[in-house]
């Protein structure tokens, strides 16, 4: 049906030059924007919250840019290409999750906080312990996420550019790390937001282009596209059941454990998004809660539209490229979208194919860079604002000292991410993104919701839900097949796993809520006359006294 | 208008406490919670139902409706559709039923805080 080809075998030098040039243009433009934004970054509000000056549409794009990682672009397209409907199922959790952020979190958070998630969690609690906990949880979630992105970046770019060997991959990890440190330290939130906006526009533009080309090939008949995908996916020795390809079960339906695992993953995705620190701090970049609401509305439209297009991308790849070729290029299907771009542009030897491949590869690279910058900003902001300014300096640091601390910690976190990325380069860390969502849902979300809506919640409750949710999710993953006892595990050669699921959400999320409740009712009420809760409640609902 | 905070006493927090105890604020909170809480439970349940159907009702999901489009695919697209609709519905509710009253109470409480701190001088 198709000329058999592999990405690495595509006439490498030509498309490599093109990818590198396109990507250099992106890096150059975004660095210029970053420097310009940096010049207009004067105080802490500029650095942490972009001066709260972005519009709903701008922030909606930036939220989408922060959220649509390479995992959701290449990962979901690849999962659909290989597993059909099960890959599609995955994207739905990522979208529905935004309703939690819209209805329960975005507006109260914007009204009651200043710069970080910790601002809201510590609002009516004892500042030092709760801010420490919020900082720890923010950094843990962000580092897991960051590590997955960095290692993924190394492997992916090496694949797209046809680089083999560890030195090449490590150089890419270092390069990505250095650029992200520059974005964050020079541009602060203003610069990083513009990087997200540019990246979101590129990603959406690239996806629309490929989607239209794919659909045109099937005369805009979705049923034909699905039929061709199922037929092609069931061919050959790696072929799968055509029926299941369209109705589900190939990835998660293997046995009762994988089914339960999918329920666990689904819950973690839906409840985790509204607890991701790098997403939460985006709500501070707009002037009012109403603008925060509108930015989430834009984000839902953009992200939803994007995931709808990944259906065309994934099934298109399944229909137009031989399954064996997708798998031999990357076993997880991560290169299905670039392969599709190459095929749809004309295939072997065509300049159209080479150009589209280069465009999609550059977009993927831009995606990774923007997401890691957002994560670095979130974790360094929390370290500087929650831990340095409010715990170490007990609120006595000047704005200037605090922003300097934020820049220093961005460099430190960036350096840690580069080191981990290099040393973890050979490990399979893809599972860490799901873990980041699980920790966010188990530790952060219960604490946010209790803080905003439950009067009896207190410091002990907050510490129990953060540390309890965090510990349960991390320990369960440590003893799951994500880490050991599986060929696809981080350490495939040892086996100390006893927890059957790969995603801990099913246990750790209820545990986080339970810990928060138990910690509160088993300790003395703090706010007996309810004055602090009154202030938080009035502020969070009306916006009175908002920063 | 019944319960706009009366005479302000000690600066700061007192204004918030009075506002929180007012009937107007109780009504604002009610408008928020009676929408956000049930709708959150609703869409979470609907999503879980969809996940469970995908997991445990393979035959039903595989039923072809037209061409190669089956129940699974249609329900998946329905999740997108309901997400968009709920977002739109919430925005409409908030614009009409919530924002004007929130803005009014915000002005009341901010004026009261201002007043209280002037009295304290």
C-alpha cells in the first residue's frame, strides 16, 4: 500500500537542514520576544504574573500552549495510530478535566491568590508549614513532568534529526535546558507567556494543515477514514483486530488489571489538570477573575479543537502508513504524526514531504521547549515566593531579592533538569507525566478544594492532604510496573513491584481527600470564629481586595 | 439590598465577616454552589460512565451506527460536545446570574474596608 520507509532512512541531510533552519528561526524569534519582555519586567508582579496584563484570548492561547505537550501532540496521535479508539479515549480525559478548572478553581484562585498555588492554600493556615508543603508539591509535580519532557525531547529530536548515539541526545537535552533557562530568567512570566502563545499558534496551524490534507484524501468522509485505518491496521504480522481498533480494548482492554488501570488513569487526568501548578499560575496573568474564566473558555475551545484534529492525525497515520513502519520508527508510535506529514506531503523523495516533515518536527520541538519553560517558571516561582520569601526570610525579603531568588532557582531547577535528563536518558520515563497528574490530583486538588469550600479545614488537614496524597501516589508508582518488573519499566532488569496498576489515582486521590478530612477533624479547629474563612470566602467569590 | 453591612467597626477583617454573614452574600454563594457543585458531579459521572462503557461494554460500543461510525466513536464525540456545551452554559450562567451581584458586593465590601481603615486613623 505504501512505500516502506523509516524516518531515519528519509534522505536525512536535506530534511535535517530544513528542520534545523526552521527551528533556529523559532528559537531566534522567541529569544528576541523574551528579551523585549524582559526589558518590561520591572517588579515581582511582572516577573511572576506578567503584570496581570494579558487578555483572555492571549492567556487562553498560552494556557493551551502550556498544556499541549509533546506527549499530547505526538503521544496521542501515535496512540491512536497504533491502538485506534483507545488512544482517542485518552485525549477525552485531558479535555473534560478543564471543566473542573473552569467551574471550581480558576476564578476563586485568581481572586484570592497573588503568584502561586501556595498563596491560596496558605491563605487561612499557618504560613510556614503550609507554604513549605505547597512548594514541595509544586516542585515534585513539575520535576516529574519536566523530566519526562526533557528525556522525551532528547529521544524525539534525535529521531527526527536522525542523530544516533548518546552524545547527540545529551547535547539536545543540554540545549533545550539552556534555552528554557534563558526564557524564564530573562523574560519571566511575560516572556514565557509569549513563547507559549507563539508555540500554540504554530502547533494549531501545523495541525490544521495536516488535518485538512488527511481529510481531503478521504473526501472529508470520516467513515471512510476510519474504515481505511482499521483495514490497514489489521494487515501484516503485527496487525490488530479491526473491530477493536474502532471500538476499544487494544491497549486497556487486555485484562481486568489494565481495565482498572484505565479507570485510574482517567480519574487522574480529569482531576489532575486543575491541580497542575504550571497551569494554575497562568490564571494570575490576567486582570480579573472574569478574564480568568474567559481564558479557560478559550483554552477549552482551542484544546478541544486540537484533540479533535488529533483523531484525524492518528487515524490518518493508521490508514496511510504501514503499521510495521510506525512501530519500527518508534515502538510507542511517537513518530506517527511526523511520518504522516511526510507521507501526506508526497512521500518518498518528494520536496512536499520533506517540507511538511520539517514543519511538524519543528513544531514538536517548539512544543517541548515551551512546555519545559512553563514548568521551570512554575517551580522556581513557588520556590522563591513560597519557600524563600515566606518561609526562609519570613516575609521580610524585598521584591528585588525575591525576584532574584526566583531567577536563581530557575537556573538551579534548569540545571537539575538537565542533569536528570542526561542521566535518565536511557530510562523509560514516559509514565512520569501520568504520575505528575496523579500527584496533582491527590495532593493539590483536595487541598485547594478544602481550602476554598470547607470552613473546618485547617493547617494539619492541609499538611496531611498534601504530604499524604504526595506520598501515597509516589510510593504506589515506585512499586508499580512503571518503575520495575516490566520490559517497558524504568528499570526493566529488576522487579520489586507489588502494586498492580500503573496509575495510582484510583487509590491515591481518595486517600488525599481522606487525609485532608481526617487531619482536620482529628486536630483542633484553628479558625473558631470563622473570621479567616469569611475573608477568604468573600474575597474568592466577589474579588474584593484582589491583587 | 437588605443586608448591606451596617456601621463598620474595627478595621479590616470585620467588613469581610459582616459581608459573609449577610443574606446577599448567602444568595451569591448559593448561586455559585447550586450551579458548580451539581454540574461537576454530573460531568464527572458522565465521563466515568463513558470510561466504564469503553472498558466493560465492548459489544455495545462496537455497534455500528452508520458506515464505520460506531457507538464508541459517537459517545466519544458526545464527550467533546458536552464539554463545550457545559463551558458555554456556565459562562452564560455566570454572566447573567453571578457577575453583576458579585461586582456589587465587591464594591460594598471594599467601601466598607476603606471606611473602617479611615475610622481607625
